C-alpha cells in the first residue's frame, strides 16, 4: 500500500476540523484504512486518525502492540479513573507533554466490515482511544497539556541520566 503524508499541527487546519461520519465503506475508504496502518507503523505511532492524513472522515486506527484496531464512527460510551503521563502525536513531531486522561475507556464503533464493535481499554489503550477520537472532533492533545511541551530528545536525555 502507501505511506501517506502526516499533516502537522500549525501547518494544516484540516486538523482543527470536525470529521464527517462514514455512511458506507467504499473501496477508496478501505484503501485509506490500509494506508493509515502503513503510515502509522512507518512513523512508529500507536494511533492515527483520518484528518492526520488530510481526510475528514470519522476513521482511526490503533495498535498499541496488541494487534490492529480499526474504528469507524467511534463514540465514547464510558470513561473512568485517571492517569497522568507524557503524550505525543504524529502531527506534533518531536514534542511531548503531560496530559491527564481517564484510565479506562469504552468505545462503540464499526470495524472494517461495518459491523458494530465495542472496544475497551485501560492505560495506553484508553489514552490512544481518546486521543484519536479527539482528532475526529478537531482537537489536538496540546489543548490538554499541563504546563509546556517538551522536546522528546530532552526527555530521552533525562531518562538516560536517571538510568546512570
């Protein structure tokens, strides 16, 4: 398939727009989903939403290392708990910031066969679900950052120093 260009925050206002629901899964949208996985894996990401590749449709893909999950027209049904940690985004390259999100999320969506699915996750999966669904509503994690954004490289240096 293809690796698509990832749109960058501050350079492309498509990231700030609300996506339209998918009414039917056309061959073009099936190809888009395959390309989104290729793009996410190529960029070493754990999630990618359609607006990040310039498409205003309610589609996102996630893989936190437990296998790929395709979400079409996702709706958050339930959240609980709280987690605070560093979060990044393929559309904000090289940056990270501290974000507090629910520790548990339950989402209803359609899969790539347009069948209804329920996806539940804790910790990283909950963070990824809510982060990607935010993208579909035109929101970027930087809106939720507590304090400032850091360069990922600076954070990696601090971790290496702590390990010495």
